[in-house]
């Protein structure tokens, strides 16, 4: 019963509605909030009400075939009793968890495997290192770099006729120029810190030149900074003073000429040092060609004016190289 509804309200509702069945009585009482609360254990005759509270007596246990064993206390000689009797606990036959069947998880297809499993048949050797020059035209570009035009071809008849028609002497017979590589070449390889990323490319290029000209026709020298600081026959060997090649020999420089600034490398030689070297080579009538592993937009002006430069990259073609060598 709530604090707002009393038994008088229930009696007034019953007198006005006059329910005929017990279910109608319960329904009217539930509307007024006076429905009886069901108890989990019904009150039996063994319970009695005392002071407005329900006092439940201990229910009698059903007879058991195996009653718990009670150990009676044995009095001691001094008249003291022992500990309280021990009662064996009842066995618990009901399991704590009910086992259920195991359900296999559903496999979800994640798509095609990106890489197959490696096996002995799939293992292969490391591919060879390729040159920075285009594979198809690389040999032709090297021939253009190493060759030079020499006037020892067929007789230039029109030139002879012009000399004779103008009554000019003919000290030597003019001939058509043809390109030749019989003068050999000198390779100057820069091993500075700024050229370390291209060390393997330099070795591949040296091998290509030796196969093309022959080992006896190629003079390979290694230097740090500039050739004026000394050259060596192989990387890391003792350096000696640079000696210019024979007149007419093509000189190939695999270097960045110290013009490219790298944050993790010491600065290259100053501009005056390279200008002095190019001047010494020009006095020997030797043409200098520089293979620079950077685009032309990064070449300094002073270097373009004193040497023929070729981009050491796949973008170079025979026509572009021929134009720069003129």
C-alpha cells in the first residue's frame, strides 16, 4: 500500500464497481496500487506473525539416506568440552558450467596472395648492374665520346679544284674527315665523397671502355677533388703527380667538378683549381669531355664555357651527344 492510497479507497471502489469474481477484485486493487506481492516461498502454517513482522521457522529437512555425521564433543578430565562438532558438507552434483559444442570459425577469403611462397625454383641470381647510359645506344654514345675527327679519309676533290682554280699552292692534299678512336683515351675518375653514389656506375663505364678500345689503349686514373691533387692507378692507392696525356688524346672526366653542393659531403675544390686544370689540358691540344651525373640545369656557366659536357643519364641520345661535342 502506498502513502496516497488506503484501504478505504479500495472499499469505496469495490462498492461502486461491485466486482463479481476474484480476478476482478485483484485487477481493481492493482489499479490502486494495492495488488498483493507474490512471495518466492509461500507462508506456511509453521510461520507466525510477531510485532507486525513475519518470522519464519526453520523448515524441516527431508529425511536423507546418509545423514551428516556429527562428532559429539568428548569431555576432558577437567570437565571442559572440545571444539564444536564438524558437519560434512553436502556433495555438489550440479556442474558449475554446462559444456557446449565448439563451433569452427568461418574462414574469410582475403583476396589473392600478393607474393607466392618462395621455393628453390623461384630463387634467382641478383640482376646485373646496368649502365647509366641508355642500353640500346650506350655503345654508340661511348664511341662518340672517345672518337675524334681526323682528316685522313678520301681525297677531297672539290677542295683541290678550288685551290688550283685560284692558283693557290697545294702543300698537302685535302681529305675528308673521318672519326677514329685509334688515339686512345684517358679516363679520369672522381672518387670524392660527392661521387660515392655513382662508384658502381663508374666501374661499369670503365669496363665498357676497355672492352671497346682494349686495355692497352685506355689510361684510367683515379683522383680526389681534382687531378691536380694527384692521381692513382686504382682507388685507394698512393697518388702521384698528374701527367697530361699525349696530344690529341681524348680525356673523359667522370666527375661533378665540385659544382654540386652536398649537405653531407665536404666542399669540392674551388673554381680556380678546375680552371687551371682545364687550361693545362687545352695547351696539350687534348679535348676534354665531362660526364656529369646531373641535369644541364645544374651545370655552372664557367664549366660549360671551358669543356664539353654530357649528361650521364638515360635521357642522353646520340644526337644530343653529337651536338654537345661540336
